[in-house]
C-alpha cells in the first residue's frame, strides 16, 4: 500500500516554529489547529516528535466527532 500526501494551502498561518511546509504533516497540523482539534504544546511549538498520550488521542477523536455528549447517565454496578 502506498500513501501520497498532497500539500494544499489551508489558509491558516503557521504559528509553530518546529514544523515547516516541507513536513509531510504540515497541512494536517494546520487543518487540525484551524478546526480546533489541537492547539500544539505551546503557542509556538507543536512538538511533532513527541508521542501523544492516550488522553490526547481520545480528546482529538472527541473533538473531530463534534464534541458528542453521553447518551445516558453512567450507572454504577453495585
């Protein structure tokens, strides 16, 4: 399987000093920032070489899903 990524202009200015237009994930990062899915690790860094935690991944998925609410209350098993 081969994956190809096409760079496109998202219209968002790159606030991060640690990613550049030459990075294959550049457009995806700017899209995620534009959509409110992530904001980086600081105002000026994205930290692309740092591993994501489970909590961060769940948060990304929750945000990309439109901030869904829980369908019913959680009930304890007592």
